[in-house]
C-alpha cells in the first residue's frame, strides 16, 4: 500500500488543460509533459504514469521504469498500453470507463447527418462559389434502420438519439442487455442479420483480439447495399482494404470515420521508413489515404472525445484513480480478474 508522496508524470497533456490538471494534483509530486511518452523523456522516478491514447506505453518502456507502481490510461480504451507486461509486474492499469458517452455518440450522429445530408460536399461547393443544390440530394433518417454494434454506454446514447429521429434500431452485443432493449425500444440481432438489415451501421466496441477487423472482407459484403458505416471507436475494428473495396464497388454509399487503423502514420509518414516497419503497415497507410480522399467519406482526426466537458471528466476520473491508489484502493483496473458473464 502506497504511503509516501507519489511522483506522478502526465504525458500528452494539451497546453490549455495543464493548469486544470495541476490544480487537481495537490499532494503529489507532479510533472506534466505536452509531448507523448518515449524512452528519452520518461520520468524514471515516476510512481505513476498517466497517458492519453497518443502515448504508447510498451513492454520495453514499462521495464525501463523501475519505480512504476500504477498506470493511468486517460481513456476508456487501453490498447496503447501493454497491459500484459504491466500485469506481469503486478502494475495496475486504471482506465476511465465513463466520460464521453454522450460526447462520442453526438460525434457519431454528426457523421451520420453529414453523410446522409451531404453536408461536407454542400459546404465545400458553396465555399467554392457555387450556390447550387443539384447533385446534393440527401436521404431521410426517419424510418431507416440503425445498426448499433456494442450497446454499452456510448451505444445506448446513440440509440436514444436515433429514437428522436424516429429510426428503427437493431443492436448487436456479445452480452445483450435485454432490459436496455425493452427500455429504449430496440431489438437485438446476430451480427450478420444486423449488417444485412441496417441502412447505417455504427461501431461502439473496444479493440481486442476478437474484435480486430470485426468488419472485414467477408462480412462487409453482407452489408445492405447502399448502407453507411460509422466508426468512432477504434480504427482497427475495420479492415481498411475491405472498406476501400466496398466504397469503390458502391456496396457502401459512404463511411464516417473518426479513427483509422495505424492512424499515427497518417501525420508522420516518415515513420514508415523507420527500421522494423512492416509491409502491412505501408499497405494500411496507403488504404487510409484512399479512404481519406474518397468523395463518399468523412474522416475526422480522432476527435469524437474532444469536448471541453469530456476532457474535464477524463482528468477528474484519472485523478480519482490516482488518489484512490495513493490511499491503497485500486479502482478501474483493467488487468484485474473479472468474473465471467453468464
């Protein structure tokens, strides 16, 4: 149980929220870094490392931090942390399970509206000096079927919004919440049935081995012709090559994406030339660029979580995780053994 004043190092903190973070961290030795963590800048005296998703904490880094006792993932997803390496050293990885249920759902619905009403193309045309609606006909959402893959907190918020637009909703989840379905008035279906029946499919599941390329070359062909795909969860849930093929063949009418597989290479393509870069990563980057440039897509830069209110909730929950650990209580530990769901 921690008894001394802990040293906490934050990485990837935006300058505009540094003061908010520091104000919350009274009673700790705190360092705040705006850049992502690396072997070169890591604080080796840190008892706790707190990182956003842009900061990958791998096995080598974890072993290079001799005093590390706890990792605070400032996000719901924690695939940027080598959780197995942490678990092997009995270091808890504490995430933020709830912070942006409405925030991410709102962004997902913005992508839905942007695609179905051709908002990006309409705005672009007007800004280019052409005030003409021809060729910009959209489609109503009323009466359409929304397929929600993952009916947790974010998925549930999206379903509530869809109800407001008088949409029909199908849900898919390995652990169906029948009470939620009854309350919100939607039906669960198999993944294949959801893909076949939905006019719009939105992804709201974490990235694990069994969800990697959840949407792939095989099942994307089962999607309803002319459907839209929305992804505000994790990029690697979708096989980018399969998506490119579906867009080019017009199997899909469009895609709204806030995340892409290996998205860190989009801004820093020079990293692809680094030693150890895999051929598959080069191919993925090529597919990503095709997706970004495709006329039937809207791609935003992993921005769904990024609201003023959500950021404060992330910091508040992260600080609560750290303060609880300092008192000897570990909460929100994703490496802890969990009871199997029946």
